[in-house]
C-alpha cells in the first residue's frame, strides 16, 4: 500500500487538439537547403519561422524599412566585434549607407587603431600580464593619447573624429578595415565612449585624463544628437557591449527626450554571447516600452553578425 495519496486523474477534462490554439506547424519548420544548387536567398527563407530565426529576419526588415524612410540605423559595439574580425562587414554596411552612425567603447577604438596602423591587435593577456607588460605597447599609447591631447588644446572635435582624422592623415596601411577612418572619410557620425582606467592607453605616461575625458564628453553630445533622430522610426543595434554602451545609450535617449525630440517608435536589438542585465533593460526593454520593440539574441558575434548583414542586404535587394 502506497504511503502517499495520489491524485485521481479519471475526472480530468480533455479537449480536442483540432480546436486548440498552437504556436507551431509544419509551415513554420526549417527547409533543407542545398548550397550547390540554390541561391543564398533560399537559405534565408529556409530558416524556421520560429523564435530567434524569425526575430532576426524581423530586425533585418526593420533596418531596411528604416533606411527607406531615411531613419537612422545606429550600431553600438564593444571591442570583441573588432577582435573577431567583423569590421570589414560593418565598413561595408557603412559604405552602403545601411549603418548611419557608430558608437563604440574606447577598447574598440584601440583595436581599430592597432589594426589600421600596424596590422595586428589583441595581445596575449595571460602571458604579458605576468611580467607587467600587458597593455604597454608604446606606439598604441603615443598615437591615441597624443592625438587626443592635441585635439583637446587645438580643436573642438571629439574622440572618434580625432582618431579617424589621425588615421587618414597618417595614411594608415590598413585603414580600409578601420571603422574610425571609414566613418571619418564618409562623414558618418562615429563616437568613442571612454571609462577612465579601463583601457591600456590609460596606464601609459602619455595619458592625459583631461583630454580623454573632454573628448569623450564631446562624443557623448554627438551621440545625443544622433539618438535624437530616432523619431518615429529607426534601429539601434548593440553588439558585444554589456555595460558601457547600454548605459550611454540610456542617458543619450533621456537627453534627447528631455530636449523635446519626441524619440519613440524605434526598434532595438542586442547581440551578445550570453544575456546580461544592462543590455536587456537599457537597450531591449526600457527604451522601447509602449512605443517600439526590442529583441535579444544570444550567439557568437562571428556567426550572428555576418548572418544579419547578409539577411539585411538580401532584404534590401528584394525591396528595390
């Protein structure tokens, strides 16, 4: 005899599946794709119309619609985007006038400058930190810090504009894959948002805290102006920044609304390898509440961003 009493299920009421509301049917399933005989657009269509795959297509469509309506598409990014080799794709989107503004943390700028100037970046931290040489690349610190200091005393340009101009004037050998140089040359707003003490150039003798702070502040005001364009449409993408860019975006959005820009009704999407609190709150949910919609994607940048870029270009071609 069992010790514990069991519920009697004989009186449970059932319903017919024919009348039940269901969220998935075979029409939503993925389809086999043959790369040898089918064009890439068929691969996009072959993805299931379910969850993240459907949401990714929705974001791509919103990007294309935004540009057709001449609304901004703002890319916010962390350093990992550069380190995994995605800048050529973003440069392409900038040149195609799909991405209309770029905002990055200052670690992104460091990797961008090193790549453009010397064709290498992303040192082995585990090795170099053992003897105190981590982040002590002289050329990196001198190029960035000296450029910022010079602009601080001699111009009203911001952080990103200063570095972009410096790369162009230096004829950086790899400037074709530099976001800073590309955006500067194409007159596309680009901003760098620094947190003092977070970057390798801050630990070097050439560091000027006043210059770094002031030029980053100038870029914040540039970014506020960019965000003010998200009136009744536009898209904001946050790729690989868990803290800096979500926080900066929320403040810039507040400034734009406080100044009466009427910024609402736009789409946001966060891309990262794991889900974090700030991007979810400050990019996906809070800015779009009541007006607009937000998406959150988890996955490796080196897979997700090429896929998004390809879908956007395919969707753009379809709507011509």
